[in-house]
C-alpha cells in the first residue's frame, strides 16, 4: 500500500464516519404559499402510501380520475372537517358526474392516524374519500411534493397538534397539477372550476 493511501485511511479510521449532510431548512408557510400562488415550481408527483383499508397505493392507482387532494389529520378541530364536508357536498351536488372525481385525504399525523382511525374518519364524509397514511418519511415526501407546510406543535403534557396549510389540490386525470382551492372554499365555488373538466354523460 502506498504511504499516502495508508495515511489517508488512518485519518478516516481515527476521525470516524463522515457526518451526515445537514438537512435543508424547511420552508415557511409564506414561502410555500408564494410557490403555489405564482406556480413557481412543479406541484404534485409520485407518492407511495397505504390506504385506510391497508392497501399500498400510488398516484398511478387513481389515473383516469380528477383528484381532489387534501392534507390534514383526523384530530384537526375545525378546518379539516369543514373542508372535507364541502368536498363531499360538491360530489353530492354533481350526482353521477361526481364519480369522475377521486378525493384523497392524506394524513399529516401518521403517528396517530392508523388505517383504522382513517377508515372511521373518512366514513363521516363520503364513501368515495380515500384516506392515506404511511411512514413519516413517506408522508413528508408526499407533502413536500405538494408544497404543504406542516409541523408538530407541542401542547400541555405530552399532547400535540399539527400546524398545517390547508389547500385542496385539483389534479388532472394523469395527476398533473391544475390548481388549488383555498381553505373554506364552498362546494358551489368548487363546482364552477370542476365542471369544465368533467366528461358529459
């Protein structure tokens, strides 16, 4: 072994394994809002999650339908259930055409939102809503792809909540990004945007 190589190896052994690269700082909610408002970056993309019935699902499973993608968590006190209720109401108002739309509810709290918890939760809105969870890493990857802001916020004792952005993402039949509805959008307002994308019976 050459002397220089031996010295380099000795330095590596003494110094231990290289430190992992520092994770890039998370962007703020304002920064991500700016991305969405001005379409500065691609929105959406591949995901690998598990539905509320325990089946592995990817975005490819839903090709052929318009997607309404919503990120939240089942113990969300107000915004999440309100927006999901409006999504369900929009599907009801569309009648048979509502079957062209697939609503997805992706939890931002995989620690507590098990498949069973999601199944019970989405049943409160519409049977077509698919709840999705996964490992924290898989959920983070999906949220990052959709430019979702979220973070865990400690409460009294050992409890916590999730601070998160609450947009409803509209994706085309190949999971391409069409736009978003802000929190609190009514079913009627959603219909004005959805109807031009529906196939007439």
